[in-house]
């Protein structure tokens, strides 16, 4: 079965120019031409396009592009190791978030209480969260963090609750950009820095998002394997 560019593009809800761009960048195999010069796309191209759509949701377009270019070069092993690295990162962020949830629950159930008098400067906040000072300053500039200042010297001051916000933002930053992650960032930005319960609710929302990403990765891997299997069959014929 062969399709012309417009029908192929319509089938995957993309523009014909996007289809040509994928081909030019090496994300899909080169198309053949009909007698009158039209590009012709086959089931092989459709497998690649389905893979692109599944992988871009799960891993982002940059990773998807890199992986499929390696696949076009028959470097399937490199492609799979790149994907495996991203899977590990998702697992590590899930573990980081699970630890944050456990900590937050200790405060919400009354097991622990915050020392509201204990404040940290930006250097200490960076050490405790593992987030670079430049990133913390950027989040403040973006309005994600509302930071108090020491009236005596103007230094930034961070309490324990605000450190939770920084750590949650750190997990969010590792997620693939999407409308949902934009909404999660806005939601985190609106939270009052002293409401621990709100942070716990938000952390559970983040956990649900990571679970969705996990499912998306599984789907993407199945699509990627279909392409690899198809290429193996094609080269053996």
C-alpha cells in the first residue's frame, strides 16, 4: 500500500511540510517517487511516523530525533541505550518524588513540625536541594519562588517549606515539555510557600503525571521495536 504526501500527513494529523521536514532531517526513510514526481509513502514510513508520535510524547522531540537518526544509520544499539538512559532518569525522579511525599506526610500528620525560625541563605538552599544557585535565582525571576530578604543585608532567605517547593520544581524540570507540565508549573507557582498540605497534594499530582509518562514510554518502546523489527525483516529479504 502506498500513499501520497497529503493522505499520509492527514492520517497522522500533521502537515505535509512537517512530513517533508521529517524526511529531510532523516527521521523517516527517503521516499520513492512516482512516475509524475510525487513522493510515495509506504507502510514502512507509517511505522516510523507512528513511532515519532509515540516517542515525542514519552521522550520529547529532541531525543526522538536523535534515536531515529541512529536507527536510519542501522545503529539500533545506540538508539536503544539512549532510550534506556531516559527510562532510568524517569525511575530516579519517581524515587526522588516518593521520598518527598514521605517527608511531607511526616509534617502533615503531625509527626514532625517545621522550625519557622530556621532560615537558609541561597548557598545553603542549593546544598540542601541539589539545585544550582543560578537555577534558584532564575525560578525566582520567573515568579515560581517568592523569596524573603534579610532586611539587614538583602540576602535571600529560604525556610524549610520553600525548600520543598524547590525540590518539587526540580522533579518537574526533568519531565518532557507538554501542556500538562506547563499546567503543573503554573499550579506549583500558585501554591503558598507555607501550606505543606498543598505541596503534598501537588506531589501526588506529580506522581500521577510520572505514571502517565511511564505508560507513554512503554507505548513508545513498542512502536520503536516495531520499526527495528521491520528493518531487520527488510534487510534479511
